[in-house]
């Protein structure tokens, strides 16, 4: 097949969404398909492009994969800058799909952002191709759950209309959790056109050190500092642990970085270390060296299971899931301790309990989680299954 993938996130951007799409591209290419990835120039997580001139279009080729990076507008210090970025990227992708001389059998988009519905529908109509929609977060449901949008607002109703149109047009809708599958099914999408393809761990060569650091207990968060991540519960817990020999390390960047830095500075949280964004392999090595990894989600988010949960366990690092819904259920099924979302007291108490464990007990907890993840949450296997479903559409 010839497959066109439209995505807003793609390597070298250090995002879980980018890694998921890259894994799918690898699986599609390995199965003998020609894949074209249409995306924008890297800007995540800093919210700005790298220094230097950007052409209107740049093509990168490797084997059976071609990556086409297109122009988009990302103004600095302008209200609605992120939305303008999404809209211009969607328009560029739509133009490419319309005027390219290539013909595609399958069009796949990875959403959010929901603005990719435009190139999805344009490309599938233009090429008379089967449409596959890979849904990482269900909109507008996730925005309502976070309190960012009101249920009856005009924007919410408009996004709901776009989402329903997109799902009904698709030959296959893929989602990452059972809750998300149920939310999409409620829009009238039959089960025969739905597929669960969970977030999962990538195979990693990163090895956990043989002994704990003698400089104290380290709890790490490594990932995007987006709106769904409850960085406040990390900092509140750090305040409660100020007199304990427990350090909280935060690795990542994103929308909440400035406020995070401000709180650390204003509250003199000396047991918090903010590292910023680092390459993925470096981040995984930091997780492997930490004593425990914390996965904090905001209250109201019920359908998300962050990939970082599996990534931490893949390198043998125990996890504390500070969340509800799917993430908590997944954490419990993997044998990991869980605390309620937003409950700094419970998180601090759990970290104290883990810090008191013998090194062997903590290591056994991490190894237990690693063995369970390897048994049922391998990304390569999940992507191979997804490729099989896509092939069946042709």
C-alpha cells in the first residue's frame, strides 16, 4: 500500500505522540508499505522553531519512508498562537494532499489536534482512500474534563461536530484506552470500525544501575509539562517532604514550565530539581537511575494512560500513579502503588513508605512491573496488529 500519515508531532520532537507515530511508521515500512509522513517543522516542547531559516517544504527520505515537513506559522507572544500553529499546519497538509502527484491507498491522522480533521477529510476524498483516525485524546471530552472548556460552549459544540464528522468518515478509528473507545462508540460508531491500540513501552537497552544512589531517595517525573500533568501535586508533595531526605526531579518542558519555575523559586523548594527537556535516551537513563517515577494527572482526567508509565517500568523503575480512571486501573493491574489525583498528602506518604524500603524490595517492585509490561504492553507488537487491521482495509 501507499500510506499517507498526517501528524502534528514527529521525531526529533521528544513527545509520546511523536514516538507512537514513529513506531507505526516503522511497522508499516517493515511490512512492505510505502509511507509518506506529512508534518511541520519541530517546535515541541519549547513552543518555537529552532534557529535558522525554514524552507516552505523539506523532504527527508529513508528506505520506504518519506517525511515531508511543511510551513506553518507559530507566532511568539500572540494570543491564540498555538491554535494558529495548528490551523496553518492543517492548511499546509491539506494543500499538499490536494496537489501532490502521488496517489495513496490509505490516509491516517494522529489526533489531537482536532484541526487535522481538515487534511484527513480532504486527503481521503482527493485520493479516494480509506481513512484511519488514531485518537490519543478524545475531544472535546478531555478539554471538558480538565475544565478548560464548558460543555455547552460554542467552541465545544463546533469541535463535537467536527469530531463526529471525522469518526463517521473513517473506515477505522483507533483509540488508546477502553474508556476512549466507549466515548467514540457513543457517537454512533459501530464496534467493527473501532480498535483498541494501547499506549505501550518501547523496547529499551537502558539498564537500571545495580545499587541505589547514596545521596538520598529520588522521585522523578519525566515528560511533557502540559495541562493534563498535575505539576502542582508534585510541588505540594515536595513541600511536605522538605525535612525528609527525598528529592523530586522534574525532567521536561511545556506549557506549565514557567509557572513551575516560579513556584520552585518563590517557595524555596530546595528538594526540587528542574532539568528541562533532554533527548529521549538521556531522559530514560535518568528514570532508570531514579528510585521511583511519579505519574501525576489532574482531577477529572479518566481516560488517559500516559506512555511514560510503561517507559518507566520498561527500565525497571517502580511507578507511583497519582491519578484516577484508566491510569489508576492500569497502575494497579501492574502492581504499582496509586494515590488519588491532586492529593499531595497521600503522594508524600507513599514516597516516604517507598524510601523506607530495602534496596532489594524496591528493585523487586520495579522488576515485577517490568515483567508484566513486557508480557502485555509491547509497542512493536501492538503496532504490528494495527498494521494488520490497516492492510485489511485495502
